[in-house]
C-alpha cells in the first residue's frame, strides 16, 4: 500500500519491499 523509496514496479508490489530496485 505504501510507496517504497525507489522501486521500479510501484508501491503495491510488497514482494520487493522497497530497498530493491526490482528483483
């Protein structure tokens, strides 16, 4: 729900967390 710092796949992912770019 919350937007991560720098995430390429948007904030609704949840799997990446936010500290990862994509994978």
